[in-house]
C-alpha cells in the first residue's frame, strides 16, 4: 500500500490552511511539511497496525499482519484453518444391530456452514485438550470438532454398571456388613 498519496494530501491540506494565515503562515507551513512527512507516515502505520489488530481479533484464529517494505506497508492475510472432516475408523463388528434412531433432517443436512460458540473450559481441561490436539497435529478447534462429532455420532451409549438392559433394570440399595 502506497502511503504517498495520503502524505501528499495532508501536505496540501496544510498548505491550504496556511494560505488563510498569510505569507508568514505559508512560509512556516512549507518549513514544517518536510520534517512532518516521516511523522505522518509513522502515524499512518500505527493506525493501520491497530486496525489490522482489530480485524485479527474478529478473524481469529486467522490473522492480518502489517509488514513494512521500504516505506510502504504490506498486508499479509492468513485465513482461519478449515477444519478437516472427521474420518471415522472402520466400525467394530456388532453382534446384534440396534434399531437406528430416526434421522433428524438437521443432522443430515451438511451444507458446510459454520456456527460460532463461546466455550468455557476449566484451565486444566483446556491444557489437556491443547496437548491432545498438538499430539495429533490438529488445531484445538479441529480437535474439539472431531471430539464432539465422535461423542454425538460415533460412540455407543454405555449405561453405568448395574443399570440398563444388562441388569434387567434391577438395582440394589441397603447396607452391607
């Protein structure tokens, strides 16, 4: 991005303002424009860096960086990573197939849209999730998407011991010595 037109515009505006003050003000404005050019460029770079910081916060985990090449800034955009679709391993053989639940129309409609949620984790779970994602070479977001997908679609529902079909719904209560 070439900052020269913006610096020249500021120089022109200063000259126009000085013209209203007469010859003495015009001479002062001419003496000030050369030293103010570098300060103007630096101020514009600071404003651009702050703006790209705000864009980066909205784009997270993507980013926009401002790099300086000579006198001109250059923007480097890093888009957010696209989560990889979860590929389940071959399912284990099942002795008796369970009756499938009726599919919901929303569950089958994978139109590729994304939804954003705020997810709060205790610090120790966050650290464990980050470690697990790193170990598998995934971003934390991709790892969480896969974990939720596995929990909702791929995992068999297991009842706690002493409950459900295996025990015939019987439970025990009382005291033991």
